[in-house]
């Protein structure tokens, strides 16, 4: 059985994803606790948001680590990392939007969850390895590829929330545009 | 000489781009008008923001129209549209962020500046034409390509604000990743 604190966090993530302006009142209600109980765990909104952020980092960290471990082939690893990023990004899209406002950097700086930085470095290593193998174009710099990867994830989230792209197409399109956009040619696909 | 209203709008765009949380007080001061004069033209913050938005639509509309008219070749047109979008996006990046929060759609719905819709349709026509000519992959849908174009523009703005990609590289990287990402092969580049 989930403990109360975790239940509040999970509920908050669900509710804020739907509507970021939702009140703590609503979070408490949907978690089936009183407002008073909620405040026993979280002093205020920003405290709850921090907990959601930590939850995201742990959860996404685990998914992306799994993606990396799913294969020995760096190209396959990169593809799986993209898909894991898309799944994570959709699940926590309100946090993504929040970060974007804050110039996208606080995400890495704020919290003490070092594993997240680890995952980031591992992904960068995969990209570097593919660049050395001339699979990824060596004209592009690592920071561009990293921002482009994030950009593709944001685009897929928008495609999905605006409903303008069929759900079944989204991941295919994302990998198509990302892989070609970094110079991976069809022969390698 | 610029009239007072226009001067306030231009100043607001500059200030909000630096720091969106800046006060109207600061906008008035930097525009060299009293707070009272500012309020003669704009009832409140949201009224001023609307004026900035209209200004953006007119200004970007003109730049993108110019980009389209710069060539007869749809591929060249598309490249110039991307560059115009990047320039516009950087100039009005605070508005971009604002829209992203609101699910990216209000931008087109809110205002009566129809020319903006026109530019959007023209860009979509160029993409369709290139798809028919098999220059752009016909596996991708128009909504994906359109979101992807916006995503690339957002990525370039982030590259530029975070300072992680050299200013001279940004447009090259953007066109490289966008053009390849929609299936344009090197032979056509």
C-alpha cells in the first residue's frame, strides 16, 4: 500500500498536469486527505512542487537508465533514451513547462539527486561515441544535439496535448526527425 | 520620430525579454514617460502585453512574408522562413514562452491580425509543395512538420539564451537539423 505522502505526490502530478492552476485544496480532496494532513507533509505549494520534481528525477532517471541498459548498441540506446524521454516528458509535462520558463537550467542545479546528472552524462557519452563512429554528423556540437533532443521531446509533448498528431505516429516521427536531424543516414536506421 | 505609444511598446518588448517580471514602473521609466502617461495608452499590464503581441504579429508577419518573397524556389523559401522565424522568436522570446504555457494556440486565435494566418498557410503550402515534389518525406504529416519547425525555433532561442552554442553556428545547425529531420537529402541541400 502506498504511504500517504507518496499518494499526495502522485495525485498532485496528475492534477497539475491537467491544470497547473489547481489548488492544494483540490489535491488534498483527490488524495482523500484533509488539507491539514497535506500540510503535515508539505508546508506549501512550492514544497509540494519540489517533491514532484524529485519524484520526476527519480522516475525519469530510472526509465532512462533502463533505456541505456536495454542494448549494447549505442544507436539503439539513443533511440530508447528518446522514447523514455518522451514518456517522462508527457507524464510530467507541467514541470517541463515550468522549467522552460526558468531557462531550463534549474532542473539540473536545484536538487541533490545526482543520478540524474549521471544519466545526462551517459546520454552525452553515447552521442559522442556515435559521433566518433561517424554515425552522427561531426559538424554538430554536443550542446546543440542535447538541446535538439530536448526540443524534440517538447515537440512530441505538444503534438500529443494539442491532439494534432496521431498517438501512434508520434514516437516514429520523433525518432525519424531526431535521427535524421543529427545526420544519421537511412543505412544506419 | 516615433510616437509615444510605439516607444512604450518597443521598450516593453526589450525589457520583458530581459526579465518578464519587470514592473510597468520600469517600462515607464525606461520609455521616459510618467506612469500616468503610460496608463493613458494602456489600461494595465495585460493591455500592454496585447499590444506587444500585435506588434510581434505584424513585425514577424512582415519578415516571414519577405522571406517567402525572397525566392521562387520553395526549398530556399522554407530555409528563409526558418531564419525569419528564428530572428522573430529571439526578438519576442518572452511572448513565445508565454504562449507555450497556454498550449501554443492562443497566438493564432486571439487577435484580429489575419495576415498572420495567411503567412502560416503560405508556409504550409510551401511544405506541401515540397512533399509533392518528394523533397520532404511524405511519411510525415503537416501538423508534425509545423510543430517541428516551431520546436526548432524554440531550440535555437534556448541555444542562444543559454549561450551554449556559438552564435554563428545556430542558424546553420537549425537548418541542418530541420531540413534533414523532414527528409531533405544532402543532394537537395
